[in-house]
């Protein structure tokens, strides 16, 4: 167990719908990262938040958005869902102490299936 | 941006043999190189990492080497066991705002009896 929690574990929805994925980082970690893992694209970085602020953006679609709340949990919102959005979505957290790059610990993931 | 290439995509070894997975990266500013093991449907788990100020790191049967000049790093697993069977990912990252991980495409390792 990495200490990072994600809910729900599984999500099945229809095209055009909107879903919210939730992540709670390890105690003491200020940074949250979201990654998408699909069969044909591997593990792709989506977005990073640090202490409530967006820090870096990757290949995140405009239909996707995220935020980090004052208690440091984060939510990833996916809207106007398409079949191709079906994937495993992982959240990772790290301390990000500003010097050395900190280890990222991954949550168990949310499996999203869009029908 | 950073690009990480990983080879081979699949690797089959007999129990007790060694396995080597190689990765190359493109961004000379990258300074942190973790390796993750992922079992089917599970989360990536960190197995070992190395920073750019170190050339080699070992943890029991697992070792990682880094060649900054050539921009490549490798994972070495000795005395492989069936429970080592999984997909292994290398990754690279920088510091601060560049601390996101860029992953290789993964290597499926199968250890046969």
C-alpha cells in the first residue's frame, strides 16, 4: 500500500457523460500528479498540482480538468466522454521539496470504461 | 520535451538467469530515473531509482546503471524468480516544474520455470 488512495476503483459510463475521479495523497505530500494509462499510449502525464496550484500540464485534453483542494486531495474531471477515454487513471503524490526530485508514489488507479 | 525509449518490449528468461532492460532519454536536463514494476491491473510500484550524480545503484538482486554522457540507463535483475514476471517501466524527470515523469513504453518480463 503506497498511502495514496483513489476512488472509485471502477467507473462505467456512456459517451457524452461527465465523471469525477478523486485522489488523496500520502500524508505530508504536497504534490499530486495525474497519469492516464491506455493500451496503445502507455503511461502519459496529464497534469500536476502543488499545494493547490497547477504546476505543470502534459497531454491533457481540453475536456479534462483538475483541481487540488485546501486539504490537498485532488479531483480529475472528465467531460463529453468518448470511447477513447477508456483507460486506467492513476494519481501519484510526492513531497516536492524544491531541491532533488522526489519519489512519486502511485495510487491503485481508477479504471474508466466508456460505452 | 523529454522522450524515453525502452527496449526490449518483451523479454523471456529462465528462472535463475539475469534480465537486462535498457532505456535512453533525450533531455540532458533530466536528473532522476526511477524504475517501476507493474502487475496486471495494479499500480506501478517503484523498485529502484537513480539520480544523475550517481553511476550505479544496487538493491539486493536489482541494480540500475546510468551513463549521463550517452543518456542511457539500464535495469539489471539477477537470479530471476517467477514473481519477477511483470511489466517494467523506466522513466525520467527533472526538478521543480519539470518533475513530471516521462515513461518508456514498458517491457513485459516473463520468467519461466
